[in-house]
């Protein structure tokens, strides 16, 4: 075989490899800075309206089916130069974005030179012009990651007039096992779904769930429902099924007649109920456009409560963007963060926020009276926006995480209705933090009319496909969020 033929074979092999990789059905990669640091929230887009966003680790995966080799691919992120290529050049690899050289001082002098107060004034003046909530259908991919960090668990029988010593030991042994499962459990739960939210107005919406998948080790499920269910099962196993009890908790009579043998079926999963998912998603959408009389994210509309600082300017593609930092000026303000605001439309195109040091969200402190305490802590989030052809902006990607501290310390007493001297009293004490991260990626957004909303079907119950390890093929037909490494490594041990 001649040297020329060898070169020809190598060239053909290279061309074949390049062609196969270029036209594969899915491209995966990582977006990095010139310092090799991962760039989160970068947009990877094919054509005009089709794309995904890189995750916190800079990773992405995007389907290329149904596109032509000459279709354009762009990778862009605030503060970086846009990277462009044709689809036939787009392969699975790392992509480096260069920082946008900041020569904006000269541009800013020749453009509108506004103070930070004026910028925020125009932001609020143009909110209704730049965003809307009503009469839209938003198809999205949602992911929620949640788990519990147990701090204290103590379930123990204090006294009993009907249990013998061995029965008490068996009862407390089961409670000890429940305590240890709470304290030592490290298992996370991942819930993915594709659905469409039909919005009539700021108060009404319907959720139509297309597909839903859950990764969960059911043996380690630590939701409040499951903890209560496990506690109920322990009580059921050790009390007399043939008797009817009055239940008291602290100073309160909970029930006059509880028959353990006729207990209702297993508790529902309230967090994953269709109505709760709808309300949570609808709330994220409304918060992202700062709508309502008292928006939860108030750092845009309640400008008197915050101090703003024009920190710098940058580019998003060829558009000048103001970078404005904010922090509380009054005690009632909760958030600190950064706003990225278009110089052309005064629309917020990205918002990063978190609770200011020492600030908390919703709270309930009845520890002394009822033995209950709840505090929302460490909330943080990021919202990225895109502009539609009609000039309106919409939340393209929303991410939020929050810790929910809880404390419950309640005495519970079961009293035999036939013999009030026959009773069992135990103390229920539990303390921990529910940690939750929610993400939402908008896949499609369309304007609708009221009849479209009326014809939309609200999902009554979400039917989850439960899997025991992460499987990327489940979402191969969709563009979804690339999972973090801990989700990719999730596996339920047999």
C-alpha cells in the first residue's frame, strides 16, 4: 500500500468520524472561561428559538435532530464574546468563551449617561411593556432536588398503663430506628417533568403534565409525609387494633375516636401533587416578572427599601448591559444581589439574588405554646431572560434553592375510649432542615386566547415513572437541563 493511499484512508476515516460526530442526534460539552473555569447559564442555541443552558458545572447536552448541517449554532453568556459556528462544526467537546474586552467607558460617554436611580426608574416604568403574565402557554422542563438534613430526632414512650416492659422495649426500638434513619440519611430525591402551564391571568392557571420521572430510594424517603407515615405504622404495630382511642397532643384533643384498624390508606405526596406543582411553577413565573401588589422578589419594585450601585457595564452580544448591585437599605428588605439591565429597553435580562446576612423568609414560631417552629433560610436564585419576536421578555431559565428549618416537639397521648385509665403517652421531637433546589427551563412560549385556556386540561394526578438510577435516554427526545454529577451518579443499591 502506497503512502498516498495510507493518507487517503486516514483522510476518509477522519472525514467519516467528523461527519458522524457532527450529525449525531445529541451533542454534549462544557462551557469554560479562558481560565478553565466552568461558565454556568451560558446559552447554547441552534437557529433562532431552539436551545439549552449550561448547568452550574458548565455542562450541557442538546439534541441536533431535524436541523441542517448549515444551520447556525451560537454560544453566548453575559460578559463573554459570542461564539458562532455551523452545525456541521458543532461536536461534543469543551468550548472556551473569551471575556468581552471592557472598552465601555467611551461607549457610555457617547450613549445615554444615566445615574443608577434613573435606570431603576425606567426599569419600573417599563415593567408592563417588557413583561406580561396573562394569556400565555409555557412549555417547560422542571427539575427539583430535595433532601433532609436531620439534626435531632427523639421519639420515646414516657409512660404506659397497658404495655409490659418487653412491649415498651420493642416500641422504643422501632422509634430508635426511625430516629437513626432521619439523622444518618444522605439520600436525595430528584424529580423531573415536562409540562405546559396555561395562564389565563395573574390568578388562574392550569398545568398539563406530559411526562414525569422520579429518582428516589424509597427506603430512605424522608419527606414529612413519609416520616409521619412511618411513625403511624409504629403506633399501629404496637397498639391494640381492636380498640378505639382518643388522641391528645399537648393541650389539644386531636380526635375523639381513632380506630387503628380502620386507618386510611397511605398518605399522599403533597409536594409532588399536581396542584402543588402548578402553584409552585406559577409562583416562579410571577416572581420572575416582579408582578403583583406585593411581589416576593421585591428588589426591583420596592426601590425605596434598597440601595443600588452601578457597578459596571458589559455586553450581551452587541447590546450594552448595566450591571447594578443592590442590598437592603431598610430592615424590611431581604435580598442582596445583582441586576443586569438592557441599555436599550431597560428590561432586566438576568437577576441573581440571595437572602442578605441575617434575613429570613416565611417563619412560624410557636415553640413555647405548641412546640412548633418553621423558618425559611438561605434562599438564593438566578433568573435569565430572553426576548421574543414581539419585543416581550420571558424567563428562559429560573433556578432557586432554599433551606426550610423545622422543629416539632409535641407530647402525644392515646387514651382507650372504653377505659380512660388505659393510656399510652410518648414524646415526639424532631428537628432538621429540608433543602430544596428548583429549576425551570422554558422550551416553548406561545400567546393564547381565553378559549385555549378553557380547553386546556388540568392534570389531576401526576403519574411518575420511578427509576433506580439516572438514565439519559429517558429524555433523549427532548432538550432538558443537563444534570449535575451527583444526579448522574445516583443509583439505588439493591
